[in-house]
C-alpha cells in the first residue's frame, strides 16, 4: 500500500469513527423510538464500514 493510500484509509477511519459517534449520541437523545432505532442502525452500519477499512491495513 502506498503512503497516499494509507493516508486515505486513515482519513476514512477517522470519518467513520466520527459518524458512528454522532449517530450513537443522537440515538440516545431522540425521544421518537423510530428515529432512535434508525440512528442506532446507522451507528452499526458505520461500525461495519470502519471495520472494513481497518481490515485493509
């Protein structure tokens, strides 16, 4: 893997970590159960994407 590709993967990992964190926090603050569940699902999805990027290393 080139250094440029490595930087891309590291950047993508940071973005996915941030998105998961935002979705998790938002899910906990929502009072609407449907929206809260949806945000929980988004959090899981971003965790899956994070792990896929991590497996590239």
